[in-house]
């Protein structure tokens, strides 16, 4: 398994429970595919460099995890179709 980091931006107008549910969804996705979540760092609401869907703020989350390289494509797919993720994420090898 390799180490990865994934940064994604959620809609800042979501409730705290909804934000936590999305974070838990990605953590569970990693665990259910044989990976291990090392840490999840919630950076909180930050101003975006430019508006996305008429929103000027986003809720940033950085997740560090271990997974097989073949799993990254599935994680990208799920993040792309998750409605509350307003900015496509970035996943890099740590």
C-alpha cells in the first residue's frame, strides 16, 4: 500500500452534521476498500480564490491515508459525483 493525501472542498453552507457525514463517507470508502485513514484535518471555512457556483467560501478537508494504487480511480469517481464537493479534489502520493 502507498501513502496518499487528498484535499477536497465542501460547500460552506452545509450544516455541521452534513459536513461530518461527507467526511465520514470518504473515510469509510477508504476503509471498506482495504485502506487505512491516518488522519483527517478539517481546515474549516476559507475564502476561495475565485467563485465556484456563485460561492465565495468553501470548507477545506485534508485526508491522509494508505491505499492500493488501483483504489485512487474509484475515490476520484466518488468525489466527482458527490454533490456537496464543490471543487474537484487533488490526490497525491505522500
